[in-house]
């Protein structure tokens, strides 16, 4: 869950560029983001995070029964960019963000936004309303091109906060040997006993993954003894946004106008010369 990232990591992006959700959501699935190429200061715009998956597929719940997938996302904006306040949203943005609860990563990181878990079948697209900062009112902010980092996930994780496997993960043989017994314990989990060179070892498989071995099978250490129940996955992507100085655009437009005018003047001048030449009988 996004709040586990909050609780366990001061910054959701590691020095390598990996977003920390990937530490527990081990499968990779696509994530996309749409942001404008450039935005003006003190302007509301949106970042659209896409978390596509096949909604007809179900995953295993904590108890092992089939259930739908939920989605969540983290958006890391450049310094100064924040969640747009409700009173500055257009009617369209209000509609697109209705019912979505956005949190900032921490008190001193209002530029990092979290969403989720949300029901995935209704939220394969999550709209983040964003307010750009104004260099005129904040001297720490400068015009320029900045990176946006986005991570988004669908489905349950494979690792818990304590570092244990969830029931939405592959289980493997702890040692090489022969499967000597398969039983069910008091919690409904399956206990697989493997007898190897140095005696018997058991691996407890909770309800969720399906066993792929039977009594008598020879297994190798570290190789799967269940299927992979995980149908979800995490993906991250970077984007760029330019905090654009409007004066530059006005300057560019003025330059274009000047060029267009100069061209027209040259044509007129040429016509004039041609007229003079015609009159003088060249
Ligand atoms: C569940 C997103 C970080 C471990 C979920 C779910 C979402 C999500 C949307 C619900 C999935 C569903 O019910 O179908 C995220 C995002 C993260 C993040 C966006 C980063 C910002 C983490 C971290 C851990 C973790 C750091 C491990 C410490 C899990 C586990 C579940 C889960 C174990 C399943 C919980 C259960 O159903 O029992 N996460 N997560 N997640 N997440 Fe994360």
C-alpha cells in the first residue's frame, strides 16, 4: 500500500531511480503518464496516470479466495509543484477527480502525491490535479525543464512490511530432496515436507498459490513448488515538464511577427524596383 512506502521510506525514490513500491510489488506491469509538455506559472494542469490490466482476471485475496484488483500510484513532481486546491479546479477536473483522495508523501514533501488503494476496475486512469509554482513569488523556483517520476501498481504485494512473503507469491523448495508428505495445518495452509540429504524440512504454503508438486516428486533447492498466483504488478515511468516563462512566448511571437513583416517588406520593395525598372524601359 502507498502508506507502507510512506511509513518505511523517507523518499519513495531510491538513489538508483527505483521507486520503493517495487521492493514489495515484485512483478513488472506497464504504467503510463500524460503530462503537458510545458506549463505556465501558477497554473492548474493535470497528470493522468494509466494503470492498464485485464479486469476480467481476479487475484487471490488474503484468505486465498478470488477477488478484484486495487490500484494505487505515486507521482513525484518537481519542487514547488503541489496538489491543486479544490477551489481552483475546473468543473471538468472536479468531475475527473471526484471521490479520489490524494495525500502528500510527508509534511515537507508536498510535491510527492499518493493515491490508493482504489478499485482497479474503475480507476485504470487516475487524474492528478496539479498547481505549478510561480518563480515571481518564490525565489527558490526557476523556469526550466524538470523531471516527473511516476509509479503505479495494481494488485497485492508479494512481501509484507516485516519482509515476509504474502500468499500472493511463488513458494519455493527450501532444500533439494523428495517431497515426502503434504498435509494441511490448523490455519488451512498446506505444509510440504521435503526430505533431503540432511533430513526433512517443511515449507508452509498459505491458501493462495497452487501446489505444483506431489508426494514423491524430486525438487531442487530454490525452485518453485507452487504456481505464481500474482496477476498484478508495478511499473514506473519518467516524464518531463517545462515550467515556461510566458515572457519568452511573447518574445517568440514578437520575433515571428517581425520576421513575417520583414518578408512582406522585402516583397513590396522588390515590386517597387520592378515598377521603376518597367517605367525606365529596361
Ligand atoms: C497492496 C500499492 C508500496 C506491500 C497494495 C495495493 C495497492 C498497493 C494499490 C492493493 C492491491 C489490491 O488489493 O489489489 C502500492 C504503491 C506503493 C506500495 C503504489 C508505493 C507507493 C508497498 C510497499 C510494500 C507493499 C513498500 C511492502 C512493505 C503490499 C502488500 C499488499 C499491498 C503486502 C497486499 C496487502 C494485503 O492485501 O494483504 N499496494 N504499494 N506495498 N502492498 Fe503495496
